């Protein structure tokens, strides 16, 4: 691998053992995947942030590191809201451990924005190289923004944050960003919501696996794209997709689609995922809510009182910029929590059935929370949460 003088000095240990070790990790990763060089990154997003997922060994490893991030870097959602964990009902023993994980990352210069939607906090531009971890964030960055990131593991993203570079392979290269399968949606999608696109992603992810799909027949907005990609990343391993006439690389195209398999998806295949089963909690914000989603929830909840635990998840930055909207939501008894989510927080394990508006949550809630998941629109979530 081609390394510059700075890299060689780091590898020689001139900037300390931690940077030496993490650059060795990046070089090893690059060699495994055939990277010819490292590429500077604009930002990092580091997973392995919830104590629920990294446990004691992960915490010990973080505490053994001694370096500072050299590019803007944020954390993935953690197991609790940092300042409202008692209100969410988090076990104090878990909170102590989670606070230790957060402190370890803070010491490493990682910003304590714990979110899967870092693109709402800091401008991420077309063509930016990134080292992001969380699968929905990766899918959004690659597909909706046209930035370039592989789906990094937590250690790889942290290493990239500390060095400011990542191995240049996979989605960093033009040649690996072309469609590999066409998904032709045969449905009237004009009134499709985020939940419909989440359900489409849930279904399509199973059909395409880890290939790069090229969608035709749909015209989603950004929040719908967010839901589509998040779900495909969960049920398949999609890290990049294109939508004809919508996503930036598809608009810049044209792609050569000759010879690609075409998969047709009918409306009925999507609608049958919307099962009407009883639930004991509602959770919206997977991925974390955009300002527009908060607006919609507030509009629908205004003047109502929730009758079930009703969780809304968003990043701290989005909450702070939309505090009045958040206040309106919370007047209903619903709670808008930052830093965490319905999948990584152990609190959600107390419920037997959870209503969501997300294809990704539909896929993950059964495994991660041991609960049945029901998908519906934000309107359905409000109706069920207040009846
Ligand atoms: Fe984000 Fe948690 Fe969903 S990390 S994408 S809200 S599972």
C-alpha cells in the first residue's frame, strides 16, 4: 500500500502507540481488501457505542487507547439518553457502564452526538470520503448524498477518526458503485409514506442481498429514501442504492443496466407487511427523526394524550433546533429522547409488541428487543398510541 511520510512516521510510533496500532489496523484492512492507498476522510461515525452491544471487553479496549480524533467524529446511538436516562427507566447499573463508555469516547475526541443521522448535524457533501459505521447512515451517505463510505466496523471507524484516513477500496471507488440489479416497483406510489418505503426496503433487502439495486417506478423524498435504505441495510446488506431520476448518481448517469437481473415488486407484497396486531408501546424515529418527521408527529399529536408509552427518537442537535415542536409532542405524554433508540436501549425489552413506522425497526425489534413489531404510518402510530 502506498503510504505518505506522515503515515510512515505514525507507523514508526512517533505519535504514540495508539495511533501506531490503529494505523496498523487500517493498513491491514486495506491489504485484505486490496486498497492501494489511504484516502483522507471528511468525518467519521463510530458504532459500538451502546454498552448493550460492546459490553465490558469493549469498554476495557476503549480505555486502553490514548489519542484524539483528527476529523469531526460522532457516535452511534447509545443505550440511553445521556441526560434523561432515569426518566426513560434505565437501570442505574447499566447507566454507570454506559456513562463510562461515553467518557472513554469523549477522551478520544469523539463528539458526544450519538446518532445514526449525522448528516442532519454537519453538512456532508457529494463526493466526500467518510468512515461511517451505522448501516442506515452509510446507506444514506452513499445513496442520497453521493458521499463515499464503506460500512465500517466500530474499530475501523474509530481508527479512521484518529488518523483522519481510511483505506481506499469498495464504495470509495467509482467502479464499485454501479447498479448490480434492477428493482422495478409496479405500484401506485404517489401517496406512499416513510413507512411504505420502509416496508419496500424490508422486502427488497431480502431480494437483493448485498447487491447495489437500481429502483424504477418510485419517486421518494429524502425521508422516504432514508427509510428505504435503512430497511434494505437491515434485511439485506445494502450499503448503496440508486433510484432512477432521484438519487444523485442516477441523475448524473446514465448507468448501463444491460444484462442485469430485473426483480418486479408488486404493491400487494408491500401492503401485506402492515399487520394489525395489538401493541403495548409505540416507537418512532428509526433512523432518528428529521425535523419534518418531528413536525408531522407534533401536528398529529397536538391536543391529544397518549395512552401507551410513546417514544420518539432524534439526535440532540435536531431536538435543540426544534425545541417548540418537541415540547408540543411531549405535551401529549409522548417522550422525545436523544442519543438512543428503540433497538439499542435495553428499556425497550420490557414490551411484548411495539408499533414502529420503520422497515429497519420491523426487522430488528424481534431480535434485539425480543418483541413483536408492527409497522404503520406515523398517522397509524399516533392513532394506536392515543386510542
Ligand atoms: Fe438508528 Fe437505532 Fe434505527 S441506530 S437506524 S434508530 S436501529
